[in-house]
DNA sequence: GTCTATATTTAGATAGAC
DNA sequence: GTCTATCTAAATATAGAC
C-alpha cells in the first residue's frame, strides 16, 4: 500500500466524527450522551447551518431536554468547535505523515494526501465538510480549526513544490497550483451539496486523475 | 472577442450586484434606498451568514431604522433571494449565449463560460459567491436561485458532451467531468474565503489552464 | 446525567404618525 | 420613505431539585 492508488487504509480511516478528547471507546458502539449530542448537532449544522440550528432542536434529536446539553458542553459554540476540529484533524495528521515519508516521491505522497482528503469529504452519512463553509468558522472560538486547515494547506504547497523540484510536475507556480488543488479537493463539499447521492470511490478516482492532469504529471507506472 | 481568452467584455460584465427588477438606473450612480439595502445586506450576509445577520444590522449599515426595511422588502428572506438571483442570473445568461452560439467550437464556448464565471466570482468588493454556500439557499423561497444554478450546471454538461463528441476533449465521462469543472470554478469561492486578496486575472488564467488540462484538450491556436 | 422552572435578551415584524 | 412605539415569539443560558 505504498502507492497513491491505495485507499489510504491505515490507522486513521475517514470514518465517523466525534470523540477527540477521550480515546475511542474500547468497544466502539453505544455512543453515549456526549457523542450522541455531537452526532445530532453535526447533522443539523450541516442541513441548516449553525445559527439557524437551535439548542432545542439538538436536544430533541438526542432525546433530552434543552438545558441538559449544558452538562456536556459549556455553550453552543463549543459543540461546533469540537465537530470542526474532529473533522479536520485526520487530514492534518495524514498531511504530517506524507510530509515525513521522505522515501516516496513527492508526487506520490501528494496524490495520496489528496485521495485521503477526498474520501474523507465524500464519505460519512452527512456532508460533514460543509461545516468548513459555515461563516461561523471565522469566529475566534474556531482558531484551532483554522490552524489545522492552514497546516493542511501548507502541506499541499510543500508537496507541490517538491514535486516540481523533482521534475514530476509541470506547472507555472507551486503555491497557486497547490491552492487550486486544495480547492479542487474541497470542491467535493460543493458537489455533495448539489447531489447528495455521490459515489465516493468514483469521485476519488476522478479527482485523482484531474489532479494529475492539472499538475502536468507524466503518467507513471500505475497512473493513468 | 470571439475567442475564449477575451475577457467576456460584452453587455453583462461581472460587475455589481442588485437591481434585477428595475432596469439599471440611467446614470448609474447614487444607489437609492432599495439598492443600498441590498449592498449592505450582501456584505453582512457574506461576512456573517444569513441567520447570524440581523435586520437591525442591515438597517444600521444603510443608515435607517430597522422597520424602514419593510418598506423595501416584505421580509428578511426576500433580501437574500434577490441577492442570490441577481448574482446567479448573469452566469445563466452567459450560459444561454454560449449554448446558442453554434458557430464556435464547443470547447471554445465552454472555456469562455468558465472564464466568465470565474471572473464573476473572483471580482467585486465582497465574496458574493459565498451566498451560494449558505444553508438557507435550500429553503423553498430560494427555488428560483436553485433553478438558475441548475440551468448553468446543465449548460456545462451540454458543452462538455459536445466537446467530447467533437473530439476536442479526452475524458471518461461527460457528466462527471462537467460536475468536476463546475466545482473547480466554484472553488474560487473557497479560495477567496481563505485569501481575500486574490488576483482575479491570475485566478482566471490558472483555472482556464486547469480546465483545459482536465479536459485533456489538445492545445489549440491560442490555448497554452 | 437529566429534569423543571425561569431569567434575560433579542429577533422579525406590524401599526400608524409624519 | 422614514420614523417611534410596540407586539409576539423564541433564543441561549442558569439555578437548583432529583
């Protein structure tokens, strides 16, 4: 699985959200209080946005009364922040892995990172990535999230530049190409907003090929 | 200006928003009541989102009292709807033009449409396209906007398919490629959210080249 | 960990004068 | 076309019992 066409099936697979603070429950199933709040809030925030979602709606979805939410979270914003961080963290960790894995070619690692991100955004029951698009992410409480995302964007830039230096990519500008690839990946969020029934595998393949073409990369052994 | 590298400098240039119902003011300047409301609301909706923006904020930005808004609009939602339609309509009209202009090659017309949309999204004082990303666009009141956007997406699909049929593009699937190009274009909105100081011309060039590469188009006379 | 009861604030919208 | 005054509803959050 050291090629970018592998489905990135390592430890952190693009799975469910939530539980960033406590370690994953040993027998990961029942989803206790706090996690059920996060799951319900995720769905509502995605469908209605943050400001339009009331704490009563969240509590109703969980099956508890509104004030009970404040046992789990200090306020409404804390729920959003935890969702944002939990969603962005896997990508950032994958990016760190790719930056550290200096045995493989930059292009290979860039493509694998893109693949990981696309699958993360394209899978899961709700379009969780659309949380990134909420205007509220600009609030001070969401700094941590924005830092994670900046680190991810920086990794894209580093890998694109390295690919250029290695003669694997043929583009005018590294930073601009990295930004374009980044928006190409996050464009999955937009596509999922339009058509909720997307095929994650298909999208991942399409974007991988598009990325390779945008980079002007010479088709390698297992690249079409 | 019959080539896609022209800046689409026809009647409907990607200019300011507003005034969809009444014809553009003869000497387009003072921006009277209603238009000032739209302009202020646009800025606030873009920065804070719809639900988080209060009618009092809008009125304060205009310099009037909150109830005075209801002379111009029946309710808050109507302001958003008018902004959405006014923003999306130019793209739809450009799409219709490109579909009708059967003298030129499909690829040329597709590229020009992409260029038009990118410039529209990349220019203007605020990231007006981010209105598209608001969760409230899913509300019933915004049907007209969603129809406009569907028609635009359909035009992309038609032009991509025609380009394939004409042997100008080398891709697996027309519809999937069209959707990918569409999200590539709207990705401009995401880039502008991250870096507010973007160079519209540069972005337009970058996305044009990226689109050509994604399409697997053979570089023509004035395409790099 | 969840409840009832409630405080506090603020939202969108209307009535009617000028 | 804008104002003052105000209604009504609903929001987040707290206090404290169980």
